[in-house]
């Protein structure tokens, strides 16, 4: 599982865009967005750099990441 610090998320629409971006690279990914904490937890078989690129491509900068 990856835990990413993601800036710029402010509403449910942002959470939806991030979730769709991650599921665009892995349709089976489990995604949990915490808007208050500005974190995204992703359980996926996709490589971290692909997940990070998808989120950045959706317009949300990833400022840090943690692998669990």
C-alpha cells in the first residue's frame, strides 16, 4: 500500500478526480482519500511512479510518499 501526501485537494470533486486517475492505471485499485489530512492511500499492483504520475496528471501535486 502507498500513502501519498497530495496538495490541492479541497472537496469531494477533488477526491473523485484523484480516485479516477488512480483507477485509470489500475481499475482494481482501492483508494482512500482523506481531504482533511491531504493524504491518499492506495492499494494497487501498479508501480508507485505510475500512481504518482496519474495523480500529478490530474492536477494534484504529490509532496511525499510512504510505502507500507
